[in-house]
C-alpha cells in the first residue's frame, strides 16, 4: 500500500489548527479524532489487551495530543507516527502503574476489536522515510534490531523482551540502548532526525 501524502498533509493542518487555539481549534481537533481514533485505538488495545483500559488510555492520549498539538513539528515525523508514539508510551506507562492487573486472558477482546486498518509498522513501511529507516535498522546487529522491533512494534517492555528472548534483563536493556543510539546516529546522518 502506498503512502498517503494527502492524509499526512490533512493531519498536519488539523494539528496546526488545533494547536493555534483559535475559533477553529475545537472543530479541527474533532476532525483529527475522527480521522485517527480507530487506528490509535487498535495500537492501544494491542498493548494493554483490555477494552476498558484501551478506552481510558486512548482518552488520556487525546488529551495529551490536544495539549501538545502546538509543539508538533512536521519536519521530525509524520502526524500518525507522532501520535502513535504518544499512544504507545502512554499505553506502556499504563501497564507499569502500581496494582497492574494481568490481562493475558483478554486476548479474545483484542482479537475481536482488531482494526483492519494498517498498523504503525505498515504505515512506517509505506512512508517516504521508510527507505532510510530500513537501511538504518539493517545496519544494526541482529539482536539489537530484533529487540528494538519487538519493543516498538509489539509494545513489549524490557522485562517482556528478556523473557521472549531468553536473555538477562540487563543484556536486553543494553541491546536496546546501544541499538537506539546507533539508529539515532544513522537517521541523523540520513537527515531524518536531528542529532
């Protein structure tokens, strides 16, 4: 599936208008919500794996998006990439909170509500930045690339990575940290992110 520059441009405009805090801001934010909420809900649900939690986390995410819409920088990332990062981070924070309940029995809820829309990985693969990102990921050691991919695209925590990869927690943290440093340097050299 090809990238959709028209949608990206529309989302950039909606974020800019929402961030301007003028008479059109509320309508722009409502349009942004309608255009993105189903995809972002799928991301949250994939991570937290409970419908009630996903709804609450998504609401918090949109408050965060509203509050930070003025600081969105189109040159650093596509709008959906920026919003997906907010959603992913908030979802992981939710799972790390005290008194976390295990949601492993709720896979049926996740599967029933899974969105047919392309997820963040599919969007990444079709973006204009995909070639540079793929090259930079390809330049990482296999263990670093695998750990970073599982953490970002599957929403796994360091503890979950440690269990899945069968490696000590400190080792996995080192792989992720060193891999992210290399990735940032490579993307900076490619002009994708500032160094």
